[in-house]
C-alpha cells in the first residue's frame, strides 16, 4: 500500500480486483475517499451507493461500511487520525 503521513492524517492508495469484497467493518478513523478507477458498490451504514471514477465520499468513524468491486478499482483514502496499522 502506497501512502503518506501527516501529523493527523494518513493518505493511502488502495486497490482491489474485480469481484473482491471488502467485508463490512468499522474503525474509529474518519475516512475520506476518492475513486480513481473502477466501479464499486459501497455501503455506508444502511445506504448503498454505486460509485464510479471521480466520486468521493466520507465515512465517519465507527460507522459500518463495505464494498464490492465490479471492476478492478483504485481509491485514494485519507484517514484521520493516522491508522497506525497502515504505517510502513
């Protein structure tokens, strides 16, 4: 995972292949994403969105979310505070 850190944020490139499922999960971090390429169904809380390149979203901390990749996809994700488990 390619990424960069600020004092209070972590920006990372995230990739999944077509057919991959990012399981429903939560974390305390606020997560702001932008879809660079691909197509996904993204569920935030109880609402599912179909995202295409250029779409962006924000997931508040502790809100359940998941994604299903309909094509290979790339997002740029920003987490606040820094996700320690994503540090090199």
